[in-house]
C-alpha cells in the first residue's frame, strides 16, 4: 500500500478514535436518555475535520458515531441510524459553512461567525430528529420523553459545534504563539483572572454555592481576550469557562444549577452558545479593525513622506523667490502719455530679456505681451485712464528667446489739474516661479485633502460596532424565535417547557446586554440618532413607571408622583427619553429598601423641564458620585454584589439627555436616598415646527 494511503488511513483512524473518546465523554453526561447528552463535543470535532480535511473523512465520523452508540445501547440498528444522522449533520453543517460563511475562514468576519452559528443550529436538527426517532422506534426511549430527548440532542450538538469547531479550526490554522514577554505576562494574567472568575461563579465557593446569577462576570474576561488577543484565544477561554461551568453545575453550584442535571446543562449550554458566538464576533471585528489601522498607518507614513518631499520642494522654491526679490526682480516703469515714451528700469529689461531701449513706446511694449493677454492690458489701461484709479493685473510676456514669463503689473495714473492723464507709473513683477509654486501648493492641498479623506475613513472604521448591531441582534432574534417555538410545543414535557422558558429568559437578558453595548458603541461613534417630535413628558414618565411597576411590586416598592396631572410638552425622541427615565427608575427601584418608595416629580422651571427621581435606598457613596455616569462603573464591583448589570444604563441615559441639549445629575438627599435630576430644554412643539 502506498505511503499516502497509509497516512490517510492513519488520519481516519485517529479521527475515529478522537470522535469515539469525545463521544464517550459526552454520553457520560447523558441524563434524559443514555444516548442523548446536552454536552456533545464530537459534532464540533466532525465539522472541523470536514472543513480542514475535506468531505472524504465522513467514513471516519460514521464509524466513530456507530461505535459510540453501539457501546452505549448495544443495539445495532439504532446505532447505525444514529451514526447516519450524526454524519449527515456534520456534512450539512460543513457544506453550509463553506457556502455561506467562507468555510475555514468563517471566524475572520462577524457576519460569517453568525452564519456559521446559524448553520450549526440548523444542521443539529437533523441528528436530533433522526436520533430521537430511532430511539423511540427501538424502544430505547418513551414517546412521552421524545421532546426532552430532542431538545437535549439538538442543543448539545449545536453548542458543541459553536464551541469546539472554532477552537480546532483556529489553532490548526494559526498554531504559532508569537508573544513578547509583555504579551505572555498579560496572557498569564488573563488565564489567572479567567480561572478566578470561573471558579468563583461555578464552584462551591460562597458565590457559586448560593447560585447567585453572576454568569455575566465571565463576559469582561472574554472581552479582554477578544480585544487584546484575538479569536483563537477567545475560543480557548470560552472552552475553559465551559469546562469549569459544566463541572460546577453538575455538582449543584453556580447560577444554572437546578434539581434536574439535564435541565441545568441545557441552561448552561444555551448561555455558553450565545456568549461564545457574540465574543467570537467581537474578536473578529477587533482583528479587522487592527488590520485596517495598521494599513492606515502605512498609508499615513507614505503620505507624510510625500508631504515632506513636497514641503521641501516648496521651501526651495520659496528660497529662490526670496533671493529673486533680494536682487530686485521687480522692475519699475514710467509712461509719458503725452509723448508716448516709456522708461524702464534695468531689471525690467532683464525680465523681458531685451536690450535697453528696445521698447521706447507703448505699442512696442504690447508686442512683447502674449497675444491672448493684450486685450486684458488695453482694457485695464483704458479704465485706469478714465477713472484715475490704481490698477493691477497678471499677464504673460513672450521673450525674444521664446520663453513665456508671467508678470504681475501694478500702477497708477497721474492727472493734471484738468483731470487729464499725463503720466502712468508702476512695477512689473516676474511671478513665474510663484505661479509654479502655487500649482505645486494646489497639488499639495489636493494630497492633504486625500489624507483627510483617509483619516475620515479610519474614523468610520472606529464606528464598527454601529454596523455590528444588526449582525449581533439577528442570531439572538433567531434563537429567541426557536426558544419560543420550543415553549409552544404541545407535546413537550414539563421539564423541557421549563428549560425552554429559562432559555428564553436568558436570551432576553443577552438581548438587553447587547442593546446596551450597542447604544454605548453608537454613542462613542456619534451615531446614536434621535427622531425629534412633539413629546408629552408626563406620558413618557407614566410609560416608564408601568415598565418597572412589576419589578417594584416584587420588592414592595411604591411610587409617589407629583406634577403629572397636566401635559408637559417639549420636542424630543419619545422612545429615547422613555429609555432615560426607565433606566433612572429601574436604578431607583433596585436600590430602594424593601417596602420603600420612589418619588417622581415633573416640573417646569422657566424654559427648562425637570424630572426628579428620588429613592429610599442608602444613597450613593460620595467617592463614587463623580463616576456614577461612566461606562462599566458600579459602586459595588465585587463578584458578590446584590445588583447585576454591566454599568451602562446611566451612561446611556447621560448621552441621550445631552443629545437633547439637557443635563442629568446625581446627588444624595439629606434625609437619605439618592436623587437623580434630569433637566431638558422646554422647546415648544409649535416653535420646533
């Protein structure tokens, strides 16, 4: 047998072994059915192998899947059917990735990452459907538990692809670690931070043991990897977090731990899948931005060299002009109108390139003027002799040697007592070199304009997250739709229904986080637009109160309102203003004591409208007051803090208020509690129209 064939057989055998080992590990975490696990890395291994080695490796995947299922159930027919489903799933996912997400290069662009994730979600339905049907037909699963088996199978395969395939593809395509000592130290710090956060959230420490909903704490660490290292390290960190989370969750620790191990794993896998997709997309966009900035720096360096060369050339030209002025390159002349005789200085003769006395009359002078400029000069002279005003004009001359020079002529008319012109006198300045310098300067200005355009393009790239908004929300909306569909399945079991509802709630949380991040990004890029129209502030406040009323009722917090009996009009964006009031009210409800009250007052003070919100909480730490509206800042940033969030709501509120020409301030009340005051210009709707 030829050596290439032996090598290929070795690769296929290794792939089968890896698939078998990973499958055995996955099925060791099977709870709803011995053949269905919410943790299924073999799918990601299969997709990565098909993308790296080609579709010809499918037999190895099929054999590995068959052996895994045979070792589990011992039933040959169902093992063959399930293996076929797993193989078809991997081939379809790889084909979709190649067709719509650039295959192996899928993790270089955010849009391709989302398409890859969608391909994983779609392809996973194949194996889940075939596998569940096979188990029910073989009597290995009851028909009543088919829905739970299907959901577990589908989610495990989808997340396995999203989590494992990027890890394999990125490390195989970019295996070299080329870190400086500083970067290596930062990587060590990242690893330590990742370990601390993961263990704190998902282990038996007080935070994990009490199951606080602090899963979002891993996001800043993953963002660190995305912004500072890239997609490869981000995928590695995501797998590491997932491994710690799975172990801790199964031991009953962390925010996803439930009484049912399978339900716990479903919740965890939903979080891991969405978070990994988003973070890989962020890493890809950051990498694209860095590449664009590097290219821009190269272009800027080239442009600066060209500008320096042009500047040096202009400096030399300027020096020549200065020297020319110093040696009197400005000639003088005088014309006796009554006798029609001219007097020229020696320099003027030199400029014209003629011998002294060669142009004794006005008509002789005109012979040296460029044919196309003679009418201009004659018109200017006639006008000056008619009104007696000074004159100036540029014109061309043709020297006897054929050289054309450009002169700036200037002069004045001398009148007699009767107002008749008797003499004209002036200068002729050879501006040929200056004209050339002006042309060079215009070229430089055009180059500088091109540089400004290039810099504007760079600023446009800095606003990439505004473009990323649509790309981020599309897969989340798709996932929300799937979760809603799962909740509405008529034959879904109670545990599956609860799992689907929990998935749906967590996806809503992710959507909220993405929206906040996108609003902050738009604000930084200056693209957070407003749709101005007449607005009733009272209606905005009432709508915001209704939005947070359920959460307030759960804490026993009541609302006390003043100044909302009559409309208070102004011009602004109703939805954005409601977002501001909602953020402030939500903050007040969270920090008010139980059975406390939140006071809302709307008043008009001259040409300003003020909205004041006061809570009954402990107030704001005076040291934190100057930072309360900063992004990602919270008074209590420990992992055990009571109140969640990324610290973006008040930062977004401040930006929206400032866009409306207003201000927002925070203070502590003497009687206790925090006071937020929003002040907006009270422009009337009629004036705005």
